[in-house]
C-alpha cells in the first residue's frame, strides 16, 4: 500500500499519483457512476435505504409501548423503563462516529447491512432478557449499530442523485425516518394489548431487520464512487497484469491521524465555527427531540386524560403520519417546480437558500399545531379536533427536518459528511433527553400548558431560517467550509 499522505512527507500523494496509473470515471456520462445508473436501479437503492431506516426507527420507539408492563414485570419505576427509549438514542449519538468513517473507507453497502443485522441481534437481549440491566444494555447496543442507515443516508442519496432529484429522494427517505418512530407505538400498542407477550414488540423488529439485511446482501449494489473505482482498479490489475494501476482510495491510504483529524475533529471544528451549521442543527435537534417527546405525551393525552386503552391511545399518532405524508408531497412538488425553475434560471446553478421558504412555512405550522393540540386536550372537547392537530405538527416537523437536512448538505458539499456527523450527534442527544422529562412535564403542567410551553419555544426558533434566507449567501461567502455557489451534480 502506498504511504499515506498523513504520515509521509509533503508531496507524498503527488509522487504516488505519478508512480501509479489512477482509475477514474471516463466523464460525467460514465455509465458505471451511480448518477448514470438506470432509473429503476437508483429507485431500488433509495427504496431499500428507506426500508432500512423504517425498520430501525420503528425499533427506536416500539419499546415505549411496553413500558408499563415491563415496569410491573421487573419491579422498577416508569422512569427507569423510559431509559429503554433514551438509551437506544444514546447509541445514535456514538454510532455516526463509527459508521461515517467506515462508509467512507469501505463503502456504503457492508457497514449498512452489518449495522442493521447486528442491531437486530442485540435486540435478542431485550426479547430474551430476564432482568432490567440486560434489557437496557441491549437497547443501547441496538441503537449503537441501528443508526447505520441514518448515518449513511445522506451519502447514499448524494452518490445516486443530482441536486434536484437528491431533494426528491431525500424527501421519501426522511418520510420513513419520521414515520417509523410514529408507527412504533401504534404497532407496539396493539401487541401489548393483545394476548401475546410484550416481547413480540422486539421480535417483530428483529425479524424485519434480519429479513431486510438478507435481501440487501443479495440484491443491494455498492454506491460509493471511490469504492467502485477501487474495485475497478483491482479488476484491471488482474486482467492487465499491471500492478501500478491504483484507485485514489488506495493512494490516499488510511491512518489513525487521518481518522482523528477528518472524522473525529473536523465535525466539531465545523460545528463550533460555522453559524449556519450550529443554528440549524440546534433547530433540527429541537424538532427531533419534540418528535420523541410526543411519543411519550400521546399516551398521557389520550390514555390518561381521555381514558383510552393503550392500543387505541396510540392511534392518534396516525395524524402525525398523515401530516408527514402531506409534507412529503409538498416538498417533492416544491423541489420539482420552484426549486428546479430557480436552478434552470441560473444555468444549472442553485443557491442553497432556495430550500428555505418551505422551512419557514413549516416553522409556522409547528407552533400552531402545538397550541391546537394543547388547548383541545380536555375530555369535554371532541377528540377529532385534538387528533387533527397532529396533522399540522407532523407536516411542520417533517418540513423543517428535511429542508434543514438538504440545506446543510448543499452548503457543505465537500465536507457534508463531517457536517452531518456533528448534526447527527447533537440531534441524537436531544432525542435521548426529551423523553426523560416528557412524563413529568405533561403530568405536572397538564397537556394544555406543557404543549403551550414547547409551542412558545418553537416560536422562538421560527426566525432561524428567515435569517439564513435573507443573509445566508453573505454568511457562506465568509466561510472557508462552504461554497458560495453550488453547481448541480452531473
């Protein structure tokens, strides 16, 4: 293996390039580049990625449905069983720091499959465990490995789609990322309410995770362009008998220093020096935490307050899913019309700020939905009104989340993985913490004032995308990490 530029003297990489014949794509129309694959193949890649994300996000929240039964079985408090959800999301904090580097070095396919398969196997600790410690350790390890699809999502979508259709593909994948945690309590609620054991809340995600992993192992292609070039170089060396043929991945090499500098330090250097990244990450993280807070609050609002059973009390979450689906359609239409027209008018160039008007709209929907939810929670008010509030909440949260995600990727094109690594860690911290105080807050303040509190906090966040819509281009112009103008990927 050629000496790594990180470990060798200045100019090592240039010398290696001269010494070896580098494999490269023949041009923007090279059929071996994932951007130029057949449409059905790219759709298949995106569909499977969405299925991976659906399985692990259902797993993240489904345990919450069994909290009360688990507390009774093991003689612990409800607050301890909430850790089953929070520790899963603590695993999300650490996981991206593992799967980010792995996907850049060894490709997307095998880290993705291994992560979900191992996560499913650690689910056996919960399905078969006979003490609370085993359950909680199993949940943490399942989250640690289960974050793999989320960690590589942005990379795979960027591998396969250009700027316009990247937004469309991302919209569908994030739709399932948002829907999964909502389906979890619904599925789990009816399992718990049925005659079968609560442990089937784990068995269903274990079976689904292993099934999707097996299908991907058989029929899922590698999409990472440098890894494809590595395979091409390996094949050409064998066919031509020329050992000087190398890929950039081989020439650049790998070292502990590179790992620390690029994958561990750079995300935090970006986070603490880039106002766009830090403010949008905090906004998106708040929305993400809010999502998991609501999975704890709905059983209180519809179960404790209205007296519904566990399974039925989870059904109002479908209102949030309806909102997410509406948001998905709106984002796709917006991207294919307004955003595409803006890009075409600039000769194929686009400004990341073109994504933000929709985020501003979503930011307005969330507090409206939250106030509606809180102040229609009284049993004296017919339940359909409170359920319908979830449509606005889901629509707004999804719109903020997806547009924030794509805006960050657009701004930090060359360092998007590092930017999203920091984003993912902070986001998961919020997701892990919010469920811990949800029960206290909604029981002590009541659903009306607890929902109003988070609604007021959401109002404070509304100016964030407005600021970047107005001044984002100027801020990017002063940044060393962002591009002032983005060109559509070929």
